[in-house]
C-alpha cells in the first residue's frame, strides 16, 4: 500500500511540475523583451550601415 501511495505521489508531483514548467514566468517574459530589443537594435544598425555604404558609393 505504501508503494502505491509513493508511486501515485511521484506521478502527481511530476504532473504538477510539468504544468508549472509550461507557463511563462516573469524572467522568461523579460528575456523575450530583451531579445526583441536586441533584434531591433541590430536591424537599425544594419540599416544605418547600408545608408553609410550608399552615401559613400554616391
């Protein structure tokens, strides 16, 4: 009986942990915002580099 309760507890605990692991926490959301900001900055730098290159070629 103890073995069955222990196994059931492990399965329930695993289920709870897997459900909470799927939700986005505040750190993950903040990381996504940082990723977007870095991507936008990279695109802006690329555009500026293209503008400089075009100005030099004229």
